[in-house]
């Protein structure tokens, strides 16, 4: 399992715990996971932004043939449109 997959799983698990367990807090998650409260909060922000970026990339027209070409072209178009 890649680091990104572990990150994704942890983020979803933490969000579920925070939403559905009224006793769970960011502070208790941080202690249990041996992370700072700030890192737990940042993961939440990244997950929220990730959804928006993925949706934006999906809305771009397909400009390549095959997955690799499509990914490269979408990234190029994304940077151009966002003036990054």
C-alpha cells in the first residue's frame, strides 16, 4: 500500500470517527495517532481540497490518448487556466 493510500484511508477513518462518535475530538485523535492536532486538521483541509481539484480535473476535456497522456495534458491545462 502506498503512502497516499494510507493517508487517504486514515483521513476517511478520522473523519468518520469525528462525525459519528460524539466523544471523539481532534485532540484525542492526535494523541492516539501520535500526531499533532495541527497535522490532523491539515489532513482534513487536504481532503476537502482534493475533492474540488479532482472534480475540476474531471471537468476538463480529454486531450490525450491513454491514461498517462491524459493526466499530463490535464495537469498542463490546469496550470495554464489557474495561472500557477
